[in-house]
């Protein structure tokens, strides 16, 4: 039965969009926590923390996101665990975000002048106080625009979840195309929705970057 | 290099220098060797810093003078010898080492104030987080020292809003808020415009008058003459000469010292 694209399909797309936003939101939230841990390990003077963190970053940066998704998705099956597509996808994207945010923030932590750490050390601040009150607040400022930039990549990257059968925005679009045979219209709308999600964030990232450049003297 | 020093305290005499050396040793370096890779930065360095003593360390760039005082609070690890502060050998028991390090304040060439905090917050952070001082008390102490360095009216400003000389005075106040027994100065006036050097030196002279134990790396020989009990000259990682200022300037013993003084004075 071929039907014409209509209001019901728009609702379906809205529903798909909701899942796209959900994956991105969960992965981003998880990635903030995981990324902070990765970044702190990666910048640690202790080799047993630094080396594994480096390895995690290299593996996630050196392999396609789709493969990471496959490995987590099918990995659960091999382990005999029956987890939902949603859980597998959410975990895979969280790991991915942790590694990438970890690497972004490592650079930002290292961009804070060495004199700041030395001053904190000379004042006898503990490692945690130094990070919490001196280094991370300054690294955070530097990191804002690239972090938001990564969120844009993440939102677009969630489209790969469609390949393992998770019904987010793209997958919803495919299903509608199968029923309506109006691929150009449907994918046009899907693209517009992605653009509507990402463009404001990109603009925001640009603004943060300009503000940061202005703040540096 | 030749700032006029109008010191409110009389320059220490040779007798003062001998008297201060009879006091207890606050910090000492014994046969310290330090390498940066293959570069031998400190060669068998021995120094005693007595309570109340004021030492000026000078020498050409790369002579190891900054490295020496950075080793004193463990900013740089050493490869041989030992550094003892208040009877604790640094780097052995880290807990004890960190406890005595609290009694050492440091002022850097580049100030290293925390740019995202106000002047007042800069001064309150360490006392609250390290010594566990209550916020109100930390603020009171901070304001007291900011007044002493004559910058209390800028307490709510951020470091970037201050001149270099003002920032360095804040850095001094920030270190003093930890109530240190020993203050280390690593070329505190080298990054300053000439017209700001004096206000920082005046602050350091005030501190000397308060009886603070100080180890100062500087090229300001006027400051050395005005307050130092002892001047140490370093070259190529070695302590070449160590003498009371009068003898050091009037009658340097070593050729290298003479050459250095001829260049700098």
C-alpha cells in the first residue's frame, strides 16, 4: 500500500527526533562524566592511569563509530546478555563521547599555563583542590566551544544507530520512505530537522569561541 | 638593576649577619645535585637558611639560581643530596613533606595569580582549603595582608585589571596569607616595567623589616645591599661565592663574581 506523506508521518518523525535527542543527551551526559575521568587520567603524572586512558582515546579515535556501535551491540549478545537496542546504543555512544571529550579536555587542561599548577602547588593545595578550584575552571572556559562542537558531531553521529535497527530519526525516515516512496521529500524533512538541531548549537559554539578570543589578552 | 632603595630599616651589618647565623636552621640543602636530562643544573649545592635570615641569590641566567629555590619547595625533584625543612627531609614521607611545605611561601616571576578569581579570592583559597580556616577568618587575614601591601582597595578586582606591580604585590599577600615561615622569591621584579619595580621592592623591604626569613633570586643589587644578610653568587650550577653584602660587593673573591658584578653594576 503506497500512501502519501502526511501529518501522521510528521508525528512519526517527531517521535524519531525524540529518540535522536535522547541518545545524544544520554551520551553527552555520560560523556561529561566519562570524559572528565579520561581527561584526568590522561593528564595524570601516574603512568598506570595515563597509559590506559591514552589507549582508550586512541582506540576510539582510530576506529569508525559504526564499528564501535557494532562491537558493543553484538558484544552483549556474545556475552549472552540480552540487553535492549536502546541500552546497547546508549552505552556505545557514551563510551564514544567519553573518549572524544576526554581528548578534547586533555588538550584544554594542558592549555592552562604551567605556572597555575605551580602556584597551586606552592600554596600546598592538594591535587583535587588544584584541579577543582584552579585548573578545571580555566580549562572549562577554553573547552566550551569545542565541547559544543562535539555535541553537534554527536547528534549527527546518532544516525548510525539506525543501522543496528534502533528507530531514531533516520530509521523513522527510512520506514516512512518504504511506505510512501517519497524519499526526496522525507529525507529532505529529516535533513531539515537535523539541521534545525545542529545549526543553533554551531552558532552558539562560534559565539563562545569569539567570546573566548575576546577574553584572552 | 639600579633602583634607588630608600629602606626604612638599616642594612644588616656583618655583626647582624653573624648573629642570624647563630639562630636555628629553618631550611638546608646538603650536597644537592639536580639534572634536567643530561644538563647538570645544580652541582653539590649546600645552603643553610637560618630563621630570620635574608639571602639574595644572584648569577647569570642558567646558573641554577631559580632551580635552587624551586627545589626548596619541591617544585623540582632533586637527584642527589637532601633538603631538610624544619627538620623534615623533603620527598621521603610525602605527608610530612607537604606539611612543612605549607610554611614556605613562593612568589614567581610571572605572578601566577589565578585569573578567574578576584584578588580577595586568590588570597583566601589556600588558607581555606589547605589550613581549613573559616571563610570569615580567611577574609579578615586576606584583607589585613592586602592592606599591608597597599592594595586592599582592589580586593574585588580580577588580576587582569591590575598592573604588573600590583599583581606581584597581590602574589606576595597571597603567599603571606598562609602564614609562612620562609618566603621564596623567584626573580619577582624581572617581568615588571621599570616604574613598577620599586613598589614591589618596597613591599619586600617592608616584609624584611617584619623579620621574615627570605630567599630572593634577583638582579636588584640595591635590594641586596639594603636588606640581605648574605649574597650568594651562582654560576654553572655551583655556588661560587657566599658573603655578607659589604664584602661581596666591595671585595669579591672569585674572578667569575668580579666579571658578573662588572656587567651588572
